C-alpha cells in the first residue's frame, strides 16, 4: 500500500494576508506525514511591478508576461514569497525546500505559442513534472514548497499558473503515493447556491459532475476547476478537495473522486 | 580517499555582466565532478531598491539591512539572481538546485547584535552550515547554487555575506570531500605589486603570509581575505584559490594552503 501524500495549493491572496497565512502555515505544519505546498503570489507581483514603473499588460483579462514582468515574478514568487514561506515552515518544524521548476529540473515547460494573435509572453505550458526526483526528496523527509515558475531547459524561467503546477505535481507523484490534492480558495467549497456560502456540495464524482453541469448547478469559472480535478483523478490522484484556505484538514470542503 | 569537490564563489559584479557571466557559467559547467556555486548580487539589489524608492542606508561604509532592504535582497538574491543562474546551469547540463540557508535548514544564523551603537539590521552571522545535508545532495548528483541569505530558525530570512557563505560551506563539507574553495574576483590573484596586474603571488602558506604581512607586501582589504582563507585551511579545506572570475580552472590565481 502506498504512503499518503497531501499536496496543498494556496493562492496569492492568502499568502499576502498575515492572519490567513499564519493560520494556513499552522494547519499545513499540522498535516501528518508527507506533504507539498504550492503557492501563487499574484497581487504582490502587480504591486512591485507598479512601484518599479512596470505596467501590468492584460489581454482579454489575462496577464501578459513581458521580460520586465518575468523579472518581477521571478523576484516575488521565487524569492520573496517562496523564501519567507520556507523560513516560516522551518520555524514550525517543517523541513521545507523552496523550488521552482528549474531547480533539479523538476518541472519542464515550453513557452506558450502565439494563438489567435495573442502572445502571452514568457508563460510556460508544462511538459512534465519529475515525480521520481520529487518523491526522492519527500522520502528523505523534505517538504517541497513550489513557486509558480518553471523553465524551458534552454536557460529561461517561465511564469506558470499555480493551479497547473499543483495538478501536474499531483499527477507526477501519483505513481509513488496515495495523493490528496487540496485546492484552497476563498469559499468553503463548490457551492450548490452561489449566494449561500454554506451550500457546499460534499462530494462530486464524474457522474455527478455531468448532472450538475447539465442542470446548471455548476457553471462559469468552477467548470474548468472541476474538469482539471477530474483529469487529475483520471491520472491516478486519489482525491481532490476544493476548500477554504483555513480548512485544509482533508475533511472540509468539496471532495472530488 | 575523499572525492574532490570544487566550491566557486562569484561576486555580484560578474553576475550582472552578461559577457563575464556567460563565460563563468561555461567554465563552471566544465568543472568535472562535484561542485557548488555561491553567488553575491550587490548592485542589482541597490538598483531595485532605488527604483522602489528604498534608500540604501550605509554606516561606516557598510550597508544596513532594514525591513524594506531585506525584502529587496530576498527578491533579488533569492529569486532573480539565483533562479536565473539555476535555469542557465540546467541548460548547460548541470543539475542545479538554488538554495538559501532556510532551504532544508542548510545554514542557520543569528541576527548580528548591536555593537558600538551600530545596528546592521537583518544581517545574519552564521552559526552552522549542514555539511551532511549538502553532501547528501551532492552525492545524488545535485549542484547546490547558494544565495547570500540565511535564516534564524525563528521564521526570519537574514542577509549574509557571500564570502562567509562560501567559507562556512567549504568548512562544513571538508569532512566529506577534498575541498577546493575558489574565490573569484576582479584581479588575477593576490598581487605582489598592486599596480602590476601580472604580479600574481602563485602560492601562500601561513608562514609566507606572516612574512608578507610583516614586510607590507600584503595589506589593506586583502588581509582579512587571506586570514579567512587560512582559517578555512585550518578547518580542513584542502586549498583556497583567489583568482579572476574568468579563470576558475583551479590552476590560475593565488593558491593558499
């Protein structure tokens, strides 16, 4: 039987709020056994860019990572956010190791091709995560803390969505561990009624999802999230949980399997 | 017999000059066997701080690391400089892993105490480097790339001199490897005549150093550098080389043993 591994993805908003961050680090440190933390870091990068006089360029609501913005996200995600998380986890007794995809070549990507005339710039679409290398670290008692940055193998860092880092890491580790992937966000879970924060749907299977999609219970931005979760399940991840950042106990939220 | 390990320390000025950096990465990648890279990153931090409207405070010619400056060095040293070096080494076939002292708790320090009324701020004096953990990485084929940042074990990153990171790392690895520590800088080595760039002293032992110090051949800022080198030798490092950043072949420069 495979050992358990818990992978927690936390967004940039939580990392930037001291009260929430402090709770999250306490809860994450309390998770027994093998674990991995994956963080975003969106808003601080925008603030630092603005302070440096670098404009955040958007096309169709999505950020463009030009050369200057790549420097900023490399500094903020790979340095400021990642290293402070690592230092604070160490203070909590967690033997954390900060990683980008370039470190030990753990996540390789390629620059997203120009599509419909839109060039997202230095954004990486993941080719592969090295589950074998990550599992060796984890077996040695290390807790990887992964920034949303990858590399192309040609010497370039690329900006990569943290949700993608989380799902690719979970899939790559599924052959080695019984993986629970927890996506934390600002709601208690997937809601039956978006106006009622307590209307959390406790479990969703692929069959349930088809039904909820057909009858309109689940719609909008939640659709791709659950599709990603189901694709992780198909790739061997045992369960995906969507929950509040302050409720990463593995019990709260919506469980997808 | 212990395996050979080469530790190269490169200053911020080289890292910021594309021609020199490119040569250094090529030369470093060509070093056979076990190796570690340690980098500074001074001027870019000052530039980023200035762009962010953060004043670089100096007392007696030495930089004070206040909270804002600590954020800047964490971004620049731990993120921008470190991760770009890692990505470029990966492109050269070197399986690099970027580390601060907080990562896997490899270098623990304490905040430098206030002395003679001067508070250097968030500057760390090293307590210990974990040679056992670093040697496990190196044995696994990993090349550590170390930023001049440590942590206090209480959740705080501290700014730490890159020369000190280099000597402490070399000392900590001496029980496991036959260590050559190379300090690269802007001269060809320790010069007999400061006005003649080719007057490199090829070897210096402790006896030679006493003599050169007494007769004034070596003076000023070179004295503490060589004292540090000799203390590394006393702690088991096999040899220390002071050389040009573009001549890290282990033969050029001044060899101290």
